[in-house]
C-alpha cells in the first residue's frame, strides 16, 4: 500500500500546459486568445491578425517551440524589438530549453 497522499503525487505537465505557461510568461501575449487553455489554431489565427511586431515575434517563438515545422522564429528580429519583460521570458526558456 502506498502511504503517499494523492495530492503529493506530482504528474508530469502535459505539453499543452507547458506551452500555455510559456506563452503566458510573455507580457506581449497576456491577452492573446488560445493561450489558456492552449489552442494552437486560435492562437495562430491571432498571430496572423495584424498584431504588433513584438507580439508577432513572441507568438512566432511560442508557436515554433510548439511546432517548429510550421512556424519559423527569427531570434535576431525578436531581440531587436522585445522589451525587458519579453526578453526575460525568452531568457528563462533559453536557460532550460524544451520543445513540445
């Protein structure tokens, strides 16, 4: 018999939860549809809807982590337009990168 309380057992986060948390870490994406719960289609449509350059770079980054075959991210372009909050979110991911 397992004496560990059920609440103490941690389950690994799903890829959708991880990508949602990553997207939410970018200030430029706080109001984006499709972030929580994660919906790639809704988020991708928003990313193509005439948003600001900083939002677009953040969205492309998150989408490229989710699916690098369909979404391309240009780090130099992003680093040239992001403010400190978005840079901090990117650096936090870059310190321990992962892909969905």
